[in-house]
């Protein structure tokens, strides 16, 4: 009986060692795959090209309503030893402020957008993740804010009336972690009286901003690509 117990115990130990080794090898393979996909050339900042406003009509200023707006990130991560091999980490904050100008009617225009996000307030479903991101990734003690300043637009319609939903591209400069790069946001929005609602999304790369994607001993790894979304309400 003792010999049989010893044999079973030995087999269990061997299986455990095999599983651990397999997990380590898989982690190393995944980490190398992620690293290979993390290469990206930072585009640098855009030059300001917004043209002066002539006699085509005045612009109206809209202010972001922070209590009705959210900035979020979504990044693919692999938490191997937490049994979450395909997990999207999502963090959000309402600490977003800013304003922009709109002209409707013929030759509509979106100009002067200036958005500020307090990165220190980002929260996900894991306080441990949030702490690591703030201390080691974004380093929010040194770089607490992300800012976006518009430069130009593409794809606006020839005319606009209230209640119409439009889709266009907003080009501008995103600054965070001490670096500024050109980014393009896909915007969808509409005006209803003195209120604008919509979303703006863009895929950015951490390494463009000298941010290293988190990788803890090859067992907690995130991709370089990050989906950034601003869901906004703005008031005239």
C-alpha cells in the first residue's frame, strides 16, 4: 500500500512539474509573440493646419460635461496563471475636461478641440492593476495628464442640420508621458439644441509614448495596442 501511495504521489508530482513547465514555455512563447507585435514607429507631432475662419459663419463653443462623459482604455492582456489567457483590461474615468467649437449649416466645422484627462483617476476591475499602471506604466506621479489638441478634420458633410448623426475623422496631437504624437480619432456625434453627444475612438501604441507594455515575469502580459474611447456630452 505504501509503495502504491508513493508511486501515485510521484506521478502527481511529475504531472505537476510537467504542467508548470508547459505553462512557463507557453508564457515565454506568448511573451515573444507579443514583443514581435509591439514594434511601431512613433509618428511625431502634427503641424497646426487649421485655417482661419472667414465669413462663412460664427462658431459656437461647447464645454465637455464631465459628469456625463467617460474616457476609457481597452487593452488585450494574458494573465496566464490567473486562468485568463484572453482578457480585455478596461479602465475608465470621468475626469475629462475640455471644449471645442462647432459651426453648423453650410460648410460645417469642428475646431479648437482641447481635451484633458486626469490619468490618476483611471479605474479598472482590479485595484492591483490600477496601482501597477499608475506607478510603473503611466507613471502618473510625474505625468498625471493626457491632452489632445485638434489640428484638422476629414470627412465632414457639406452641410449639417440639428439631429443629424455624422461620422468624420479628427486629427490632432496627443500628449502623455512627456511625448506628443499625431493621432486620428474616428468621431460619431450629433447636435440636439445646445447639447452634443458622441464618441471618439483611436488605437494608439504605448511605445510611441515611451511606455513599456506591462510584462510581469512573462505571466501577466499586455499588448502594445490600446483602444482609447471618449464617450462625451458637451453643452453650449
